[in-house]
C-alpha cells in the first residue's frame, strides 16, 4: 500500500480476511475494510463496495457498536470525499437505519470529549495511506494512535 500498489494490496488483504474468517480471527472485518480502501484507491469501485459491505456486515453481526460506528464513519466519509455520496448514503441506510444499538453516523465533525490533550496526527497513515482522524482512531498513548485501516501504530506530531 505504501508503494501505491493498491490493487495488489487489496488482493492480499482479501486473502488475509478470508483466512481470518476460516480461523475465527476477529480481525477479518478490519481486513475487509482495508481491502475496500485499497480497491477504492485503485479505482475499483464495485469490489471496494463489496469489501466495505462485508466488513460492516461482520461488525453488525457481532453487534460491535464502537467498531461499527468508527468503520461506518470512516467508510462513508471516504466515499463522500471521493465523489460517491449516493453510495455512502446507501451504505448508511443499509447498515445503520433501524439498528437498536446504533444511530446512523453523521458526516458532521465529532468533537472530542476526552480531557487529555493529544498531539496532531498526520492526515494519512504512512503505511497504508488511509485517512486518519483523531476522533476515529484508537489511541495507544498520548502520542501514538492505531491506524483504523491497517492497525499500524502512527506517531502524532508534537
């Protein structure tokens, strides 16, 4: 991914995701979502949507509220920012409408509620080029966050 070989990376992430499913490894959703990101970067829209759907479906079935919310925000924002607003709306309706444990994600900026000050993240992950947002990542410590696309620890700017 870091070399811009998104189609090749997508194939590898899809293979890893299927292997994780067979072995009951819980990273399968993240791997499908990352494969979708790669497909979108490679201009392969339909396979990207299929991967996004697969990842979101896994999180929905597991009733993983926080993971589904973060993934939904990330996927719908990326689709909207790349000119696929109607497809983002379709995914919102498909996965977030009527779910009792989750409200549909909004495209409005989320104000961080923690009181600790955090350093600023780079706009993209240096490993996978995924878009990073401080309100969507899992913070490992004050200066390091986990990339929501590939799981790589990313150092924030001081």
